[in-house]
């Protein structure tokens, strides 16, 4: 029941709601308050920050910049402060024995920042936070539903992509750090000085924010969009299996579009790249959360034909809270480790026979070949040695038919068939499944920072197939203390073993 979910105090804005819909929603909210001053969450059928501010002013809810309040507010009764927040790394879902989602985790953001701000902040949240929470039977993390100013971060991402295409790896890392900080910052930014004080931002990003605030865009991003060379590089980079270095190589050969690749270099492409060119437009289409869940559920159903004990977590961008993903990444495991030995091939064959998998591009049994034993680490082996040797399949997926109304908008209009999708199926033994879930959930910046933390603070080496000591190379079992009951509990134990907070 909704009353058991633990919703915060919610004030419902009547804006853009007719009387019947308003009454219906009020009956569904178990913690409804009609006093906006006491509300912890303000729920509204709105999507713009300016509209949110207008609604707060109309109801005489005093709002002040969080930055100013945290620096100068004296002890005593606090004033309500509006929180505008990025929609990024927030949501996580696991599928367990009954096939339903189990557990939720807002993806890691700075704890000290939250602790200093959390008590006095009121969040203005999109209406679908409530409806999706009720549908899923749990209170979803707010970060993916809070109304915020995301265009600035999108402009920074565009510049980061440009730097990547140009081969500027230092610039890529710098922008990645800034983007991660801004995405996690739980406040409405009000000045360049506020940006400059954030970790990984500094004067440069503060100046960019000031430019964006005044012009609504960034000159560097707009200029890159119109550059013909960068346009060609982006086309190549968007091919599945082509990285930034390969994109530059294609350009150096005089190629400028996909036709040039087909005419002059087809035979030199890898099979993945050939599939990427063949289904270029389809594979660029984003995948909704509904479709990601549908594909994942199909994979889990096929796994449970072999044994009902298989569990699954959807990882990648989906778990970080993205509304739309570029591919689908799932991790399958089983408490009985005999069940995961050489299982990936059986699962792929089952999905091929049912027609969902149209192409199997990579099928790796490295973990099973060594008996699923966690690798020790030889510090003298080359960079990346032993990294992520889990069993996995890289496949192309196409639904035989579209039965789910939530996915019909993705149908390929030219053929009236569902588009091809990229899917990664990863099989992990239970003893290291927490590392697998953690390793496949975070973005590049998070993974980089996690590995750096393990190395500098713990003398450990982390990857998604386990944790090793840098002192003697031995594998460390951070997921012990008896078998974890589910995959998210295993992940929590990894966080605890590393001295980090999971939330």
C-alpha cells in the first residue's frame, strides 16, 4: 500500500491539472499536506525551473540561494529553500526471484555536501515521480525527477565530445570531472563564484556558466556543431565499434561519410563495425526505460527456464537514471555458482532460437575457462591485464513484434519493424557479483575515481571481476559474511569493505 512506502510530506500544485485529475492525485498521496511551508516535496505538472520559481512566489514560499544560506544562516528555525537538481545518476533496479525490482540506490554523490544542505531544502519535483513510485511500489530517488537547469551540462557534454574527437584526453578528463560535480550538486546555481568553488570546476567552468547564463548557449559548442570536420568525425564516432582514434583514422584516409567507408574500407572493418554501419540509424535511436526493462525481463525469463534461482540487475546508463539509453547492459548471476559456469552460451542460444538475438558479435567464456576462480593480480603484467574477464555476450537484439504500447514510438518507420538494439549480457559468479554490479553501473568518471581511491587510499586494485591487493596480488573477499541474499546486498558489502557509503 502507498501508506507503507514512506513518502515525505508532499504539497501538490494544482497547475495544469483539471479538477478530476487533481482530486484523483490527492487521494493517491498518503502524505499530502495543504501547507506548502511544511512540505518536503512540492509536486507539480511542470517541467521548467522558471515556472517552479513562479509557483513558489505565488504561494509566498520564501526562497534564497542555498549557497548564501549555508554560509550565513544563524542557528535556529530554518527557512525553506528551493533545490534545483540535475536528472542524472539516480535510479537503480534489480530483478530477483519474483521478477520484480528490488531495492533502490541514488548513485553516489558527495555525502558532505548533502549533509550540510539536506535538512532545509524543499524539492520541486515532476509529477511522474509520484506515479512511477506508486507503480513500482517504492519511493524512487528524487534526482531523476527534480526540475533543474540541465542545458548547461548538455553544452559541457558537447564540448567534452569535441575534445574527445580532437584527441584531447586531458580536456576530456577535466570536463568529465566538472560535469560529474555539477550533476551531483544539489543546489540551484546562482553565480559564477558558486561554480568556481565547486571541486573540478574552477574559473574556466565558471566563465562558461556565465556565458551560458547570458547567451543561452556556449560559443565553443555552437562552433563545433557547424564545423564540417567535426561533423564527419561525429558521424564516424557514432558507429558502433568505432572509437575516437579510429574516427580520426577514417578522416585521415579522406573519408567523409558512411558511403566512403562502404566503398573504400568495408573489408577492413571488424564485424562489429560492419554491423554498426549497416544498422547505423537504428542503433543511434535511444532506448526508453520501458523498453530496457522489457528486454531485460525477456533475458531473465529465458535464464529462468534453466533455473528459477537466477537474478539480474540492469546496469549501465539505465541504473544511473537515464530516461533513454544507447544500449542495454544486464548482469545475470545465481547463488549456486555451478549455474553460472558456461551459462552465457546456453542463454544466447535460447534467445537466438526465440528470434530476439539477430547477431552474436562477441561470446566470451574467459571466466568459465579458469573455473570462475577470481584472478590474483600480477603487478608486473601489462596495463589492463586481467581486467573484467567475466563471461559476456555482445549481441544485436530485435523484438519479433511490438506488443508493448510504450515502445511503439521506436518502430523503424521505413520497415515498420522494431529497431535493432545493442545488448550486453554479463554473467558473474555469486562470489564477486557485487564488484560486477558496481563495475558496470558507474560512468567513466566514477570508475576512474573509484579505481584511484582504491589505489591511493587502500592499496587495492578494483575491476568488475574482483578486488586484489596491490601488496601481494591476492584476491580479497569483500562480499563474504555468508552469501548475500541478493545482488544489491553484495554490492553494498563491497562499498562497506572499501569504506564508502552506499545509498
